[in-house]
């Protein structure tokens, strides 16, 4: 039975990027539809996965930016991480997030945690330590230690945008909690948010 790449990934319990990496390495094959979409023979790729269960782990590249306005920085992170992994000969999958380092429910982060729990990766590669989480990344590190997953941080120093993003994260927390306490459209909420922004502007 021929299936889409999404269906194939779900059936095997791997990411779409992993399937693409297998195909690029010549380990599995796909056919193309008239619309140039991949179609996989499910029995064939399932057979490959079952024969190579011990060797299916990949490296997870994780890149994150705080806001869509930093898209160029996300592209730069990804390029640096891909080049690093390629130089090591590591087969990798790319996970990206756009959101605050204080947000524990980001789609990419949850996907990464799932890969850790399912023992599907052998290492995580980051540009900077704070890309995982602003605070609490130690929890992810402990999970990795339990599952024998290596964490590689390319740069030990803080990112160039560290202070700017920290300000954005703090402001986002103030905005959310103030809105919950006083209502999103209330005058008091507006004053609190405006005063917080002015406070950080003075420090800059």
C-alpha cells in the first residue's frame, strides 16, 4: 500500500525529516505523483525499519527564536547547526520553534520531548543553551541523561540577542498575568504593560 510521507512517518513512529534523511541516504525509496508528492510503499519501509531498529536513532537539531521578526536569526541557527552535523557525518532531523523561552508548550519542544521519551534520538545539537528553555532546561538535560542522549551546545557564550529576548520574555509574562488579573481591555492592565515597557526602555 502506497502512503504519503506524513502517513508513513506516523506508522513508523518517526519524523517526516527522518524519512527524508533515509531517502537521501538511499536507504528507502519513494515514488512521485504528478503533483511531485512523495508516496512510499508502506510494507517496504516498515521492513527497513524493523531490520534496522538498533540504528534508527538520529541527531536532533533544535533551533528557536522568540518572535517572527527574528526569522533571519532562525535561518542562521539552522544553517550553522546543519553544517556542524554534516561535518560530523551525523544523520539529523530539524526541529524549529518560534516562541518565548518561557513557553513550555511550544510545538517543536513537545516534539523533541516525545523523541526523547521514545528513544528515537542519540543527541541534541543546539547553538546556545538557552535555545531549549530560558529557565528549566535542566529538566530536559536530566531526561536526556536518563535516556543516554548526548547534548551538544556549539557556543558556550550567550547569544548576541540574549538580553533583547530576555526583555521580550519578561514583558510577555507581565502582559499575560496582568491580562488574567485585570482583563485584557482594562485601563489598569494597559497601564501596567505600558509602564513595564517604559521601564525596560530606560534600561536599554
